[in-house]
């Protein structure tokens, strides 16, 4: 089946950026067929899905399976929240993939479909000829391919925005009435604001990566973009969009110069909202030379009464009014706290991520924090660079800076990871469960990381088991002693429910012992608080695939406990203050359209029109 690889970025062809990866499930995302018996999750594929999300690339599913059974299995693997609009039923895959791409307002050329059956790949390409397809072998090197380089998105903003779209699509499919009626009840709000320095990167991305709603397709670099924004001869606007389903963020940009639009571009996430026609009418329909195909026609005449213009955007308000900062350090599941926090704090995160090697890198352990200083990293950089599941970025931290008045720290990895020491040095590497000694698993290491690494790792490291009780307590005291004056530490402990787990037997007992240590430490320091998971996760049904991962319904409760600490310390609640960050755009009069530049553009239009008849 290797001939199928020719569809995956053939040599000599321009590489289109992949924006969506559609996964088959059986023998692709996981090993085995779920309808025939137990399946085995593939950790590498979990890491790939997370890595793609952190690059701004969305994942979805097209599988022939029982939907409820498949979704339950995904929930166990803690991957379900990373997939958008999963299509799981027994219908042919080709039409479903086409519908999925249309629903997400994407083009097939920006989509990759991975399946273990050539028949399914061929069917999908028959329905969507420009679709990229590949067998699961591509996963071995997928993250190295330039087409999935994406852009750093550790906060998962793009995934969150597509989740908003997912909810909207679900409600729209159940809505009875015409499209405009649905849009009217959607409560669409648009703010057109002067671009700020913080907006430049997003605007450049819109201009250079968008095609479907990019009317001029004039690509830019930073200097050209700066010219648009700073020139006294042009008017520019950043277009922010939200509705009752969620926030789409900075979703459009325009530049108006000499009475003509030189930039007029929008995110495909708002395709079908009518924002582009609304703005075009607002600008009094200036000259616009449309370059290439676009996915919608500009409507000059229809009254677009389903859009309300506002002179603020919540993201700008919060970044402007939040005077307190919170740093969250822990597992990536803690990102689920953010939407539920009511305290008006700006948030930074230090969480596990996917290293350049494609493997998950964990930063949460207190031993990593102890080693996070430039002198230590410089001393052991050659060792760190040889380890595929850690890199130098893991040792960069703001935990001891005075930027954040509040630090939220989850201690769960200290409860969980085993300690590997490099020879007789002070360099230690916390990794995976302490019940599993990788130094005795040569076959596994060779299969996953290669023989060269396996030999080196086994020869140079020794396994010390779990972090001892004494070391854990000492690490907490060390951490607290180094916090700047005025900083408040919020510790998040672990659940103590008995899951009767074969992989982690008796883990609740270890949690009980180490939670008691946390209790003692908190009692000794007035500026250290505890968010106590024990009173929230009280039943095995509150967890997902381990004692450390909780059902989604738990995170709003955890967020409310964090809020209690922040509000008690004087942090205010978030407010939707309807005050613009800057004055609304004052549009320039259109009398400049009559001057010489406009004549030049009219002549260009006439020439283009004449060519149609020549052809």
C-alpha cells in the first residue's frame, strides 16, 4: 500500500498547511477493533493529538463504530476533549468526511485523513479529490512534516474556538427555521477596533494563511503590515466576533487605502455569519479587486440585521483591567479550570507539552522545578539534549518571579513519577509511574526510542523509585522559601478514592500519605492555601482513566475553590464593562476615491473585464 503515500505531499508539489487531521479509530488511533474485544491505546498517538492541538491543528474522527462505545473509550484515554465533531456511525466515510470539512469551513487540501484501509482512503479521495490521505505508518514521522508545523498555541485557543463552532453546528442542525432566523437568535456581536501591537501576529497569520475569505490574497511581512497600520494614508480595523455560543476572537482585518481595500480577510470560523458583507456595507462598499476564488459573495443590498456592533471586546477588556496574575503549574488537564474562574486574573501556564521529538515532556514535578536554573541546565545540557521526553524548555520557569501574585501548583506528579538519577550526579529525571522501572524494559525502550538511546539510558541512569516522603516535604518547604514576598501559593492535592486499578494498585493509599504531608506544610504557612480535592472527588465515577484525571463536571467545582482563595485575597470578580479600550474607528471620508489612484484601479478593472471577452 505504499503507493498511497504519493497523496501525502508528493515531491515537487507546493505544501499546503494542514489545518485538520481526521482520524480513523480501529487499528489507527488505537490498536485493535473495539467491536471485537479490548483495544490498546497507543501513547504516541495520544501525544500526537495533543501536539497537533498545541500547534493550532484540529483533530476529528471518522470511524465506523458504535458511537457511544467509541466515545466512552476515548473518555478513558483523556483524549475526547481534543476532538471536534467526531463522526462515528456505520455510514460510508466519503460523504461524512465531505460534510465534516464543510461544517468546519475548511478546504480538502488543508485536511489529512488517516485510515488503515486503502478502500476508505480511496473512497474519501473520490468524494473529495483534493484531500490528503495516508496510512497509519505516516504517524511515525508526522510531527516532523513541515505541513503540520502549525503555529504555537499552548493555550489551545484554536481548539477552543472550534469547540464553540461545534456547539453552534449542533444547535443549528436542530433549529427549525431559515438560516437568517438562526443567525438572529445567535446574538452575533462584532467589534471593529484599531489594531494594537498584540494583534499583529494574529493579523499576519490571517493574511498569510487564510484563503477562503481572503478577498485580496496580498500576503504580507511584518514591515508591510506595519505600513498598513501606521500609515496616515490608510485606515485599518481588527474585527472581533462573538455570539451566544462563544468567542471567535480576532477573526478579520481590513486595510482601506486611497478609497480601495488592500486587505479584506476573515477567518473561516465565521464563514456564514455575514460579517464580511456587514463590514463591506459599513465601509460604504469601497473598491475591492477580488483575487482568486472566495467562499462567499459580498452582499451590497441585504439589510444584515442579525449583527450588533459593539465598541469593546471581552478579551481586550480582561487583559486591560486584570491587575492580578495567576500562574498555573501542573498537568494540562488544569486548563479546564480557566473558563470557569470568576476572579479577574490574567493567567499564565506551565504545563506538560510535546517536545520537538514528538514525545510528551512533563514539567510539573518539584524535582524539575529545583533544577530549573540556567547554571544547572548549562552543566547538564548535553545529557538533557539526548533525552527525547524532556528538553531545555522544561527547565524554564516564572514560578519564582514576582510577576504573579498567585501561584497554583498541582503536586500530583510528585505522587506519581519514578525518579531516575544520572550516574552519581545531582541530575534526576522524574518520569512515568514509579511502579514501572524502564531500566528493566529494554525491548520497550528500543521500540519506542531506538536502540542507541536504550543502551545509553540503561547504562547511565539508575532507578530510585518514588519520591520519598521526606524529600517531598523538603521540596515543598524549599519552594515556599524561595517565593517572593507577597506571593500566595495555592496547592492542589490529590483524590483518595479507591479505583481498584490493576495499573496503579493501592494508589489512593499513597495519595492519603502525601496529602497528609501537604496538610502539615499548609498549616505552617499563612500565605499557603489548599484546594482540597478530597471533598470534591469522592467517588470512582468522578474520575476518568486514572485517579489523577477527573470528569469534566469536577473542574467547575475546583475553579470555584480557587476563586474562593483569590476573592478572599482581594481579587475582584470579572465584569463585562462596556467601555472601549480605544476610541472607535473614525472612518475617513470617501472623497479621496475621485483622485488619481482610483482612476488607475478602474483602468485595471476594465482591462481585466476585457480579457474575459478575449478568452
